[in-house]
C-alpha cells in the first residue's frame, strides 16, 4: 500500500507559512507524503488568511478550487476563526480549525486519511520540512499579540502573545543553520514584545543562562554564523539596545518596523503601541550607531478620519525619515475590526489617490538612497540563477518584499552562495552589479 498523500495550500504571511511547515513536518514524521498536485493528493489542507477582505476572498476561492479539483478538503488558519462564513460558502469541507492548530489539523488528517504504516520508517530531518528555498527560512518566535489595534483582528484569530522559550527557538535555529540555511528571518506578530508573557524567563542554552527576551535572542542568534533578519519590530525603547549588535555585525543591520502612520491623532485612533515615541529622533540615533542600517516599514493611508493635512504630515515624515524600504496599503475595512465604527470614512477615490501619491513620493526617496550605494562593494546572497545571470539580495533586502541585486552573466554561481559584488546601477528599488 502506498503512503497517503496530502496536498497543501499555504496562504497569507510568513507566520502562517511556519504553521504550514510545522503541520507538514508532523505529517511527514508519520509517513504521509506531500503532493504538489490536486490529482496526486488524497486530501488537501488549505491554510487560510483572514486579515483583509481581499485575503478572505482569496482563501475562500482557494478552498473552492481545492474542493472542485480534489473533493476532500481540511481548512485551517486565520479564517478558520470564522467557520460559519466558510461553511456558508463551502459546506463540503471536512474540518475547520483556527490558526496555530497543528495538533487539530493532524488529528483531522488522521480521521479522514489514516496513516498507512509505522511512523518510524519515514525519517524527517531535524530542521523539519520547509516550504522556503533551502538557503533561507522563517523562524517564528511567538504567536498572537497583546495589542488591540483598531484596524486589526489578528488577536481575535490568533489570541494573545504566546512566546516560545528561548532555548526552543535556538535549537530550531541551530538545526536550520546546520542544514545549510544561510539566512534566518525572525517573525512573529510583535517581535520586540518577545518573552514578556513568560516574564523573560531564563533558560539554559549549552551551559549559558539566556533570558527569553528580544535582545538575548538576537545576541544568541548572532553566534550561529548566518544572516539574521528582524521583522515586525514595534519601536519600543528597548529596541535601541539591539542596534549595537547590528553595528558589530552580529545580526543584519535591518529593522522592519510597522509605523503605520506619522500623525499622532491617527496613531491614537489606530491604538498603535509606542504611538507617543519620537520616531524621527529614534531613527537618527539608530543611524548614528549603525550608519548602514536599513529601515523598512509599512503604512496605511485613508484611515477613517484622515485629513489631507494629516496625509501631508505622513509624506513629510517620509521625507525626513528617509526610509529605505516602504510598503503602503489603502485602508480596507476588515470584518470585526473596531475601526469600522469610526466616523468620517475616506472616499475610495481619495484613498487610491493618496496611495499613488505616497508610493510616488517614496519611490523618489528609495531611488536616491540606492544611488548612494552605486560604486560600493557589498556581499550578496544568491537566490536564483537564470539564463541572463544571477539574482541576489543584499543585507538590505528581505525575500519577497524588498529589492534585488542582478548580476549579469554570472550563470556559474550557485543558489545559497555568498559573493561580493560592486554595485554599478540602480533604479527605484533594485540594483545591478558585477562580481568583484
């Protein structure tokens, strides 16, 4: 009898991707095979996203496609918190669970597709099964969030902050590094709050006492000899302590900080944590300590009540902050979000105009900052080799969301290899260079 085969669709953010990896790892240890097509799969698991309306619709459409193509579908992920909504559209699904529900998903697979044989006959590598390329991996350090931002419903789907103990995180990170991973992308809903729920409990790691907190984790990860990139870092004061580690080269000089807006009134309406911080002063201080630091952020335009003057204040913040990498979204009402009840909604046409103005403004800043790097030598990590040459990323570039470095003609390079390049050209977001 052949091993049962499970198809997998993973939608949404890197935190959901880690959930998918954990589920697949468990299933592989029990002898299940993973199928990349509907036809070969005996059952399909869809890990959904429910953050904004577009993501909800994509999740519902993916469930429908899996049902049409395969017929046996288990649903998990953030949208699982709205099971009634899923069943109203797709009553045939076999099981629905919420986010971060590895045990429940595996139990559902057992129920509808029992394992075929002794789990000890299928060996899984210590780092588990990863859905990312071999040379980088996401490292999720906590689940959930203690904040109640008015535009967000993630705590209602993923719960309050639940941190992993630091020794557990470091063991996974070590397995990944030993397996050849060259870059670890640290993710959570609120990375700088890591460990607060555990009262920063001290754990033993190879004879060292290490606290379960943001700084100690960053310092320990810096000993692994791989790139360590920090995502979703709220700008609490203690984040300043980590910047010297970047200046020393322990972790990448890169901070992904979701500022969301610059106007204090809008930030209060959003109920953003650390809304009262003087972020321009902080950014200047970080650059004084670590001149090479790359700052990425995301912003929302057209939030309910946002005036033209408040939007102009946001553009002025971009000018003064000189952020390296920026994403922006026009505000979209999310079912169940408190912000839906706020007065003075911004017309859709105005939202889209502001989004375009924002992105055009930031493109000029990004282009100017990249031009300053032309002529310099940098180490890059090869992501892909194609007919024209190699596609790489610098320390300033996270996969999927930031820019790339193109090396013409370098077809002899290998994916996952570090090489030195001299940068010779830039556009708004990407760079071109040649091997040193």
